[in-house]
């Protein structure tokens, strides 16, 4: 499949801010079965754009707007080809001993250790006991069970958590968004000594699918390392293996390393963030200037300090 992706992020400030600096991680990765055919980034007010790749190969664009401004608009446009991948068979999955040998021979420690948003807590331990989390069967079968368990236990409720919510918020309320479910799965999988990482990206909504994710937002899921298969994506929000409808943008230990936008601004302003995402088949691309309805993701009151961070949550 070839997809056309449009992602518009708007920050509005009242009153105007004096300066803002921003990092953007929205360029789809090129690797394995996915190829980013084109990527364009437009910013208003205009700014000089710099680009680099971080230590995990994610494309990062960053810029600085020095003058006063009451609005910041970031528009990206991508064309991405995602090829189908055969679904792994339980009967051909590797064993736990093969997984341990794979891990010991490689450098995966950073995807095994607790991270900011994916760390053990008493509530996570309670969930692990409820799910009878232990090594059994094959690693692949165990990961299927974890994804299915999260999907059954938790309710998907947009805007029920915030961008910086710890997993305990979702664990206590038994509801959250894709960002929370990915973090919970990562924390559980790492307890089994399986390397697991966070994936930021997009999901194509076919007319006939039953996806729970909001169409106007970016998406997130988990990837685990399995013997003979490499990194395999699991989408616990929808309880599916990641396939050709999942478009990968960035990978990291958790959301904190790969937010679509991360920045700061100077000034005692109240800010409002709205996001609009459209993913369409390339045969019927979304218009460049017309996007789906924006989701108002957050409103930030005027800061006490002169520097305020601004990020967008993955719904």
C-alpha cells in the first residue's frame, strides 16, 4: 500500500510569546517493509530548518522562531509505501532459550531496563499477577496473550490521560489511550526479559475496520524482539499484529524519546494545542490545505516560569 499522510499541529498563545524552539519527529522511517517516498515540512512563521538523525535512526527536524508570535503552525506531508509482511506462525516461533541467546549476543540492554514511562509500579505488579504473567509457551504466544489481555482489561477513552501521565493513571482507572497501552505492554514485556520498544506512527483506517484509535491523531504501539523474526509490532489498543496499515515514524524506549513535537516557548502565555491527522490511500490523497477536523489535545495555562514545554499526546 502507498499512503498519503498529512499532519497539522497548531499552537495558539495568549498573549503572544517572545520565542519558541521546537523539535519535530514526523518523518516516516525507511527500513524493512516500509519506504518513505517523500516528506515535506512547512512552518509558519517561517524558520530555518535543521535536521539530524538520533541514535536510533529517527529523523529529527528542529527550528527556532525568535520573534513575537501568537500562533505556530507545523504542517507535514508524507508519501509512504508499506509492503505486507507474512504473519508469524506460532508453530515457527523461537523458544525462550533462543531468545535469551539472541539477547546475550546483542546490545539490547536499553530496551530491557525500566524507562520514564514504562517502569514497574505496585499497580503494574498487581496487573501482572492478574494476567498470570510468566514465561510459558513461546515468546510469541506470550506476547499475543499480553496484547489481548490489555485490550480486554482496559477501555479506550480519548483524552482520559495527558501527555505526561504515568502508567498508574491508566492502571488505576482501567482506561487510557494508545500511548498508555503501549507503555503498559512495554513494562510487562520487559519484566519477562524480552527487549521491547515504543513506536510512534500512524494508522490507516479502512472503512471496514473496527479500530479504536481516533482518526485525527497519531498512533503508538510496541515492538518486541523475537528470535528468527526480529522486531515484531503489537498494537494492544486494537489487539492486532502491526501490518501494512501501521506507518512507523520513530522508535524509542518510551514516548519521552519520540514525541511528534517537543519544544519550549518564552513568555507568560496560555497555550492551546490542536492536531489534525489524515491518512489516505495515495490513489485518493488528502488535499494539501484541507485536513480532517482538528483534535484539541490540551490547553496549558500561563506558566509560572518564562519557559514552558509543549508536546502532543498520541491518542
